[in-house]
C-alpha cells in the first residue's frame, strides 16, 4: 500500500477525556495519606467505550509534582490513571499516535474536578460521583493511504441517544447543531437590522452634511 | 438686777438715750439734694447682692469603679537556685505561695557531655591530658560554648606552647565526636545522630586559613577597598555583557537551525546558489497562488486520485460514519478539533463569549464534530460581524450627534 | 499608669541596692531607677566619726586630713570604704544593708584577693542577704542596651578599654592606664604653676579682686592664710582640685583632628575666673591638655609611664587582641562612658582616630548624650542588671557564702 497522502481529505475520530472523582469513604486504599479526600480517575477513551489503540500508541498523564512519579505513561488501554488526593490541578495529557499516523502527538490539559459545582453543588446530598468529561475529536488531515485504511477498518460511533453515562450521542450532536443553527439565524436577523440601521444613519448623515454645507455657503 | 441699776453702779452713761436719740436722727436724715421719697426709691444703698455665679464646672472626680488592688511585698523563691534564697518583690493582689518563678524557664544550658572512666581511652589525643580536657569541658559548659570567652579564660598548663582558640575548638569537637561514636557503636546511626556527627567535624586548617584571610581583609587600606569595589562593578558589567551576548547567540542559532533543509544545501552556499534559491522561492510562491486559484474552481470536483482510492473502499454513507470529510486547503498533520475553534483577540473574544451566553450557548460546543464545528464557526463569525455593525452604528450616531 | 507586662521587659525588681564605687565619686541607689540617689564624694575627712559627703568635707577644719580609700580603680582601704558606703546607704538612701541584696561594681582588672575581700566585707560587715560583683564595663555595656561592645571608660583616675562579649568581659584584651580626669587636673595644675598662677581655693578667699583687664595681677584680693587656719595640705589639695575641676570642665576641649598649633591658635579662647577674681584667657593650652589623652608622649605636661598609649590607640589594641571573628562586632559597637569623656570634642575625636586606625571595619560609637547617663553609666547598668528577672538566680546568697567561703565569688561572678 502506498503512503500517498490523500489530498483534501480529513478524517475525524472522536474521543472523550476527563475525570471522575468520588469522595473517599470508609474503604480507603492503603496508599492514601490521611489528608486525601477523594479518589479520582483521569482517562482518555472512546465515546462509546471502544478501544482507541489502533491509532493511539500511548498516553502520558503529567500529574502535579507532589505525586510520586508524577509522569504516568500508559501504553495500553484503558488509558487512565487512578489516584487519591485532595486538590484540583491541571493534568497535562499527551496523546502519542502510532507509527501509522506518523508518530505525532497532541497535547491537551484537563482540570481535575473533585468537588461538584454549578447546579450540582446545590444538591443535597452531594452526588456520589463527580464527573468532568470533555468530548473532542482528533482530526487527521491528508492522511496517508495506510492510515486511511487503518482508520476505516475500525468503525466508530457515538451512541445514538444520550444516557446518563454517556452524554455524547448523535442525539446530542443533532441538538447542538440545531441550537447553533437557531442562534445563527437569530444573529443573522440582528445583523440585517443593524445593516438597515447603518444604511439609514448614513443617509441621515449625508443629508445633514449637505445641509451644513449649504448653510456655510449661505453665510 | 436690771440694766439701769448696773449702770448706776458702774457709772456708765445711760444707754437708752443715745441710741434712741440716734435712731430717729438716722431715720429723719434730711437730704438736701434729693427728696426723701426719691431716696427711698434708690433703696437701701446697701451693698449690691452678689450675682450667683454659675458654679464653675470643675472636672468631677473620676468615679472609681472598684477598689484599687492591693500590691503586696511578697516573698518568692527562684527554682533555678538550690539554696532557697528568698527574695521579695511587689505583686499585685495576693501573693500566691510556691508558684513557679516565671523566669526559671530562661535558665537553659548547653549540654556538654561528661567524660566517664571508660571514655578516657577513646578520646585520647596527642598533646591533651585528661585533666586539661576536663578543664576545657568545664569552661565550655560554664560559658555556653562562647569560644571567644572560653579562650579568654583559658590558662595554659604549658606556657611554652600557648594553645590557640582553634586548638581548643578542635579538641572539643574531637571529644564530642568520639563520645558520640562510643554511644552509638553497635546500633545503627539515626539520621539525627549522623547529622550531629557530621556537624561536629571541625576543619581546623580551614578555620585558621579563613581567619587569616579575614585579618588580611581587615587590614586593607581605604585605597584598596575602593579599588576592590571598582573591580566588582566592572566584573558585574562584564558578566551582564556576556549574558547578553550568549542570549543573542542563542537567538541566532535558533533562527538558523529552525527550518531544516530537505536536501543538501551545498548547491546554495555560493552567491550564485543563493540567487538561484531566491528565484526558486519566488517561483514557488507564484505557483502556490496559481494553485489556489485553480483548486478553487474545481472545488466541486474532488482530486481524482484520492477519490478513486476512497471510492474503492467505502460508500458515501459510510463516509459519514468514518468521519471523513472533504476540505480544501489542508495541511498534512494531526490536530485536535478543539484547536480549530476560531479565536480572536481578547477584547473581541470576551464580547463574543458574552453574546454566546445571552444566546444560551456554551463558549465551546459540547460535541465538536465536523458538522457542529462548522456551524459554530459560522455562528461566531456572524457574531463578529454583528459586533462590527454595532460599532459602525455607534460611530455614526456619535458623528451625527457631534455634527449637530 | 500600668507598666508593661513583666514578660515584655523582663524586669522583676527586688529592691536591690546598686553600689558603684569610683575614685572620685561613690554612687549608690536602688535597682530599677534610672540614676543613683546617693552620689557621695569618695574623699572623706579622717575623724571619728569621719566626715563624709559633699555637705561636710568642704568645711575648713583645722588639722583635717583628707583620705581616699580607692586605688587603681578599686578599694584598697576597706575600712574607709565601708564608712563611705554606710553613709551613702544608711544616711542618704535611708535603708539598711541587711534588708536588700547588694550589687557592687568592680573594674576589669581586680585580683582574686580583691574580689574575695569584697565578698567577705559584704556578708560579714555589711550583712547583706545576697551579693553580686559585676564588672563595670559590662554594666556600662548594658546601660547602652547592648550585650556585646567595646567599652571605653574614661574615669577620674584611669581610662580603660574592655571588650564585653555577650555580657562577659575578655580579660586578656582589656587595657587600662592612668589617663583620666585626675591626669588632666594634674596637667592643668602643672601648667598653671609654670605660668606662676596660684590657685587659691574658695575657702581662703575673703574678698575677690575686681579686675578690669585680664592678666592683671590679682594681688588686690584678700586671701586668708592657710597656715593660720591650720589647714592641712591634703585638705588644701582637695579644695584646689575643686577649682581646677571647674577650670577643666569649662575650658578644656579636644580638637577633632590631631593637634596642630596653627589650628589651635585660630580657635577662640575661653576665659576663666579664679576664686580670687583672677581672670585668664585660655588659648592653646586648653587643647594640648586634652590632646594628652590621645597622645600622652607628645603633649603631656607631666610624666607618664613609658608605655602609656592614647585613648584611640588603646581601643585599637583592645579590638586587635581579640579573635578575628569578634572584631567586627566589637568595632561596630563601641560604648564610651565615664565622666571625663564629657570633655568637649572627645567622642568625635575618638571616632575620627578609629576610622583611620580601623579602615577595614565599620566603626560605630555609642556615647550617651545626657551627661548624667555618661557619668553614671556603670551604675545604670548595674541597676538594669539587678532588676532583671533572669538575673535573680545569679546572686550569691548568705547561705552559699557560709557553705562555700569567699572563693565562691570566682565561680559565680564570671
């Protein structure tokens, strides 16, 4: 198979990353020091839970320096790190793609969330598991034919409907697209109004300027 | 006995006559100048009655809320003494018996170890007898390891070789180290003991050299001092210059190194080569322009090669399933969808975000697929256009207002 | 008025008596106060009972001899000294020795025998309940609010430079010589004698001469004859010393730079009137006299021992004889105390000289501006020391003395 680049083609692969966290109850793991309040898991996975290792070689999570071995390299799925702690900090996630994809890597960061916020914070009792999950896509531009074949041999799919566990579904996507379209229409409407106004004002300005020149001439 | 008979006896003049005579006289006093009635109006002509001055408000005595507490000349003992000397001091309120004297806690002493019998062999050192060592340790304990004073109070046994202060210090630290060793032989050393042992290392030669150096420093003349300072200033300037030069060098190297040449650059190293390079680059630039124009036209057409390849594999529907999309102007590489959200400079971005908020949308789409991203891009761009239009409206309004 | 909490200023007054015996003045008072209530001249008239105190000794009495119990900065005649201290404490302060702990000052060079004798006298004769012998340099240092300093004490009979390190004196680096107020007085007496000026004490002047011109002979004064009054030489000297003391205080000055004739001549002269009405204008002599404090070889009008050094040089010697590490701290904290240091220009000159002698060190001089603090520096430090809460463990009690004997002083009074 040739490694010709397919021009003007881009393939997108969605994935999901983030963390779950739950307060430590009575069953504490041995390694937790007494001031750790939560146990959390930071992860990178497919939106439907599918395996991503056909294009991901490894994922490197950089935790806060105070953790021993704060650089965690995960070579096999599931790409996740489970730890205990008390603080929320930025975790740097570097996804290394495999040779087929050209051995590139991308970096993103995720803020570890332990405590409920927003409307969740007001719930009593507080929710048992706190989640902070982001949906994103890896976009492969002008992939090689080889990469193309690899990617196309793995189906992917979002769940068609949203559930509590996976909020990222086709349904949600459609809803979002619809929302955006609606907003776009609104903005366009506003824009039309504005443009009208501009036109009017410019007319007025022109008239006024003519008048002023006239009065200047008269004096 | 009546008054009259007494008067007769005492030959006193009659009393009744004169006042009686006087009284009508006074009352019937004739006033030549003014009428009697008028005089009566004037009044008695007695002294004017004193005006009641308002009682001057002096500051009233402060009201004492409580009785002053008694101060007692109380005896006390000092627990740091062992002879039971009783001193006295003024204490407010009652004297509490046998309270610990508050200054006892300041009676701290540095722990100086004693030399026991079996320790004597361990701490042997040339030139130091046990008695001398004991004397030294006693002085150390008494003066709390203030070496200057210990040295001042030291009496040499052997006046031929007076000991220097460094000798005394050396001997003391040697003894301490050896005693510590003796205490911890057999069992393992704890971290504290180890650190203490290391701290007890007294580098005599270094201390002597340091002190000599310090003396030399002290004896510098003022001229030397100014010279030194001038040299320091110069040295600092040189350092700063060197740092700057290094930074510039780094910059240059970075610039030079960054684009790595694909082929050999040998053919471009001559001046002729450089001109050919320039010409090539110009051509490439123009080619690019042409390419863009040409690909814009057959936008509807997909590049043949890729099309063919892909059509082989999958159908259109599956295309969507695999997230394939066709774009113009692609650079090879891998990116995150979220990296491709349109961004603007901070002030604009803020306004855009607030408008998104008004529309009830998050700043970043929740599910950024291709379709959603495109729509988002469209939306944000239109918002920006709206903002610009608003600005234009405001500008025109102000212009009209000012020109009125 | 509430006093700060004891924990803040660390004081706990036990009403001790502080006694600072000097060659010219004996200072006594209560601990915790800022100046001694009893300042008694150390000179006394030998008599039974002896005449002690400013109000008594200057009365001219036939055959009265003056005695001074001090020598070389410390007591030599213990009987006489005890009499003076008794007067100071019982008559002037109005208390009894046996009711109060006693803190006494001593110079840095006292012998063990001296100190033992002091302890003996304190417990056996004065019957104090507790006693301590403090070094006057340490006290002067504390009065200046420092624990480490180099103390230059210029007193009546001697001048001393003593380093104090963390409240303890460095004996081997302490120097003293006989250049003090008395030295200045003797020089003045010699110079006046050389110019044929007789010093007539106040007690012998019946009527002052009225002079319209300076340097006019004052033989129009009516002077009593000393022989007629039966006044002894020691008494006359005492009285003459008063006149010369006045002369010294009002006229003497130290030049800020090493003495040079030209500079001194440009300075304005100071007039002085003697008790008999004789007036003089003092010109360069007023500088050369005090210059001898800095350069005894060059300018002293009287003989001085061979190896006598000047004030600044003595400070320098003292600092240099200390360990290198301590020198910077000492030079940065130089305390000048003592009555004779009040000579105009003294402290500035010391600073000037030390800058030149110690170029590598930062020199800072602390000299109390108040004349009372300068004169009573030793006493004030003793007052501070004996009113500290943490000091009260250091007293030698009667019981300890009875058990251990007078040698306890060497152990306790470091």
